[in-house]
C-alpha cells in the first residue's frame, strides 16, 4: 500500500483536483450568467 502512495505524486494530484474544481465552478458560473442575461433581456 505504501508503494502505491509513494508512486502517486500528491502535489500533481492536488493540482489536478484544483484545476478540475476551478473548471467546474467556471462552467457553473457561465451557465448562471447566461440564465441571468436571458432574464434581463426578457425584462427589458
């Protein structure tokens, strides 16, 4: 088990997880932004 943990570079994994998280949040913000823009256009 220890050899598996030693083989996996934790810094690289943390960076990948952070990047994926930022991408997911970014996509969610874009979706919400599109919805808000449509609502604003409809009210105008």
